[in-house]
């Protein structure tokens, strides 16, 4: 059942309608089989991303002059939510791709924007975001992957050596937006590079065996002396931490929207089952205890959607939204975990089987509380913003 939304423009409504049509024709018929197959043989649904790209859905919030659609972030996030309601792995991939383009769009030079963004936003390329390391997850400043210039005074190229972990699209991406150390000044010593996907020296680990999101292929990215031109350095040397944190504010909203779409699907499936399943001579939806559970699930989904849309509207208005993005990520992902768990409960024993998608929804929801900053980190961000002088 499509969720009711208030769209800011006619174009926005058209994009939602187009997304729903693609989801119904190209995503929902294949998601169950693809996720089951990828659980044993990890695979990225590249054709699905190409379909979304050709429809212009991978470039919505970026300017038209570089290949985007110049849509408000509010519209883009509702597209992500709609995709998540059909196929969560793909929605996460769409959000990750948007995250990879952000540093160039916001911090790149005019020359970099002209050279890189049209390809990134063409719908034919897919990006990867290389930030985390095995010992540098929440503590980004602890990263050790390093870029060494060929000339300290006037570098023309850098050589990158190190390993990034938990990278979506690793081995499949056309470019890797990578944060690496260029000096030993802690968090002030990080820089951002866009590394071509075919760069010599790039290698990839075996895909991680995860409990969910099997079609979101994740593995390590090894930089074994990868040479990248100085023209691929985004922003100034040492600006990487600021770029990464700014990008994550927007990325968290993508995950918040995806989590909301996942929760909406779980609620829809639970409500439909409750109307059809009979016990003691009547539909289980007629029992107040279960009806109230469904009401609480609806309240959680509706609240989650309102929370991420509020943050998106602040972003679209050019106002600060870091705290609100953290609130949205926290509220929406916690709601997804609760709603998917309760949906399994509504179906009882059937909810625990693979005959219904609820057990998959529940497994997929868990990681939303972990990536793009754990929900413990979101509480840290929120409290610091709230209490700062």
C-alpha cells in the first residue's frame, strides 16, 4: 500500500509515480530470489541500478548543468524510501552512490565538477565510499590508509597504500571516493580523493558474509600503491574530515528514508495478514491487542517519515541540519527495527519462516542501526549539538 505523502511540486509527484512503477515492474518481482541467491553467492544487481540510472533516479538532488535533476532533497529521499519498500539492498546502494558524489559536488573545483560529475551522475556509473577501516569505524581520525605525494612542494600525483573495510560496491564501482591520511595531524591530516575504479593497484577482499542485505555486496578495498593524480584531490589537503562529516549528514538522511521504506513494507505485510488470518472464528485484526500493536507500528512509521522530511526541508532551505539528520537516522532506524520485529510477531510462526519476507525485513533492519554512524554515535552527535555553548 503506497504511503500517503505531500509532494512539494508536480514534478516530485511524477518522480514518485515513476519510481513506484519501476519498483512494481523491475524490483519486486526479483527481490526474493535475488536476495536468496546472493546469500550463498554474493552478487550486485547491476542491471537494476542501470535501470534506475536511465530513469534519472540516481542523480536527483544535483544541479542540471552537471547531469542532475535539480530536485529538492525532500523529493530525492522519498524516492529512496519508495525503492526501499521494494528492495532494501538497492535503496542502500542508491543512498551510497549519492554519498559518493557529494564531495565533488560540494567541495570540488569548477574543473573537477565539469570533469567528474557528468559521468558520476550519468546513471551508467556507480560509486563506492571508502571511509571506514578495521580499526577506524566510529573513530574516523584513527585511519591509517595514507597518500604520499610525489613532490611535497608541488605534487602532481599521490600514491595510496592501505585498506578500507565495509565498503559497499567494492569490486563493482566505477570510482571510489576515498578518505586517506596525508599528514600525521590526527583528524586534520585527512584528505579526500576520487580514485578511478580501474586504477592499477586496487584489489578487493572476499565479500563479507552478512545476516542481511545480501545484494549489497560489501568487502575490503586494498590500495597497494595506487597512483592517483593531484587533480583527483577534492578540496584542500587536510580538509577530508570536514568533507566526510558534511557528506555523512546527507548520507544519514538517505539511510533514514530507506529504513522508513523498509518499515512501511513490514507494516503493510503485517496488516494484510492480520485481515486475512482467522483464529477463534474471526480475523486476528479484530482482536484489540493485535489491532493496537498495528496502530503503534503505524505511529512509528509515520513519525519516522515526518522526522526525516523535517531534516530534508531544513537542508533544502539552506539551514543547519546536522542535529536533525542524526535525530532522523536514530528515530527512523530504531523504528525500522521495532516495526519489522513486531511484524514478525503478527505473523507468528509464519513470520519466522522464509515463506514470507518479514524475517528478511527484520534482518535487513538491524544494520541500519549500525552503518552511517551507529545509533550510539547519533546520540553523541545530538547531545553535543544540544548542549554546546
